[in-house]
């Protein structure tokens, strides 16, 4: 039953994603352990934006909404299913499939419940799954949520909030402390998202993909704009506009030609 529901969500999302691709908007995906406060933050950030042209997205998929940043850049924010430690084996595949959305995002917001004694282990768990689904190299911000539940005195905050535990993927761009409940820190979060996306400017790149790396070509099609693609026995030469982060991720395939 649950497996069927997850599959339905996955199929629906794939269609919606195709429809959205006409809109040149960057997507930021909220990920995190279950109960981290993703949906609360999602509603808080996008609540004021559920208006006129946002309706389109709201009806297509209630978990993707428009978000306006301080720079006036608009992005799509997507809420995702929470990560759970003991998922029945039969559901693991379906669960991962619902996270396909995450692999398409320009930016990942990894939400953490700082008040949970297991927070540290949960971060590692989430980072591991992100790496497994192929999202390990997507730029991300770590968002420490439920700040309101921590004692006032800074000395009482858990030690690990000062120095970040390392995950499997690339280091996060930064850490922002918020409370989705009180709204504290949300201005800082929006500014950080703006900054992260500005850093990931769109750049030109030419890649040469040997036949054995053909699967990587789809990444360029998904996250960039292909200007030209020429196939020969040595593989494929692709000229494209891609986010800087993707160019870095595919650095070994960069071609000096053209
Ligand atoms: N005190 C406090 N509670 C919060 C905060 N953010 C969320 N919560 C509470 O945490 C619980 C879980 O919040 P959700 O937003 O449903 O968490 P989620 O990450 O979407 O959970 P899943 O969808 O199950 O993965 C709810 O009871 C929220 O009210 C916060 O900043 N402070
Ligand atoms: Mg939720």
C-alpha cells in the first residue's frame, strides 16, 4: 500500500518536473531527518507567496512553491519526505525514488533538529543517503532548526553546533540557525540562499564524455542548457551552459576544444 502510494507520488512528480522545466527557475530542496521541521519551515517561508501565479505550481504539486529572495530572485522551494532510520527494506527503493527531486535541485537545504539528542547521527545518516542518491555534490546549506528549544546561554548549545560533523559529500557552504516556529533567523536563511545561488552562477562549459561516461550527459541536460552535442566514436562533445557547481562536479570531463 505505502509502496504504491510512494510510486504514485514519484510518477506524478516526474511529470510535474517536466512541466516545470519550461520555467527557468532554480529549485532549492528541503531535506532532513523526519520531524526536523521541513514542512513547518516550508509553509513559513512560502506562505506569503501562495498567490496568483503560484497557484499553477500549487495545483500541480502542493510540495513545490515559489519563494522570493531578498535580491528579488524567485526560486522554487520543494519540501521532501523525511529520512527515517529503520525503513522496511521493501520500501527503501520507493522512498529513494521520491527523492529524485533532490538530485535535480540547484541547492539543498539540509534541515536539522538541533534539540534532538540524535541530531549528529541524523546529519550523518542524511548525508549518507544524499551521497547514495547522487546528490552528494549539490551545494548545500545546513539549517539548524528549533533554535527556540535551546537554552538561552550560548554555552549550553550542543558542542557540535559550533564545529560541523563531516558528511560523505562536499562540505556545506555554510550553516544557518533558525526557528521555523518563531521565525528567528529566517532573514539570514533567505540571504544565505540568495548568496549560495549567486555563487552558483551559470557558466559556459564544453565537455567530452567518453562512451563509458555517457550516463553523465543526462546531468548536463537536466541541470543545464545544451547548446550543441556532437557524437563520434570517442563519445560525445557537449557545449552547454551549466551551473558552476555542475561544471566543477564534471571537471574531469572538461574539454579544451571549443
Ligand atoms: N519548537 C519548535 N518546534 C518546531 C520547529 N519547527 C518545527 N517544529 C515542530 O516539529 C514537529 C515536526 O515538524 P514538521 O515540519 O512536520 O517536520 P518535517 O521535517 O516536515 O517532518 P516529516 O515530514 O515527517 O519528515 C512539529 O510538531 C512542528 O511544530 C521550531 O522551530 N521550533
Ligand atoms: Mg514534512
